[in-house]
C-alpha cells in the first residue's frame, strides 16, 4: 500500500492508498479541503472538528442527491433551438398582433 502526504485546511496528513488509487484519493482530498475551506471562510464556525463534520454532511448529502438531468446539446452556431409548444403559442400570438398593427398602419415608422 502506498502512502501519500496531503494537506487539508493547511494540516498535513499521511494517508494509506491502494496502488492505482492515488488520483482518486487526491480528488477526494481536494473535495474535502474545498468543502472545509468554504465553511471556514464563511466565518461562522472556527472549530476544525465542527467544520469537518459539516463538510462530511454536505458531501454525503451531495452523494445522495441525484445528479441533474444532462443539459440538451446546444444548437450549432447560427442554428436556432427548437421551440417548446408554449413558445410556439406565444410566438403565434405575437405574430398575429404584429400583423394586426401593420395592417392598420401599413408602415413601421
């Protein structure tokens, strides 16, 4: 088992790590450090153990929360995204009002 020296909120730790798991461990350390620093930097909690508990709860909650649905692929440059039925209805209504206004006046200016 490999050992890695890491830092979380400036405190050094020596952690055991299975072979090939170094990158995953470093990513986990980064997430924990970021979560703890965010809580510390908010300024409301100073005790390291309380910060660690809140960070652990936040990370556990994130794991239990289903990820958001993947976003639709954006349209190509110059290509308009498809309209929803509600948008189509609104657009048709606006076009009808515009046609009525132009029919009455015959010119825009």
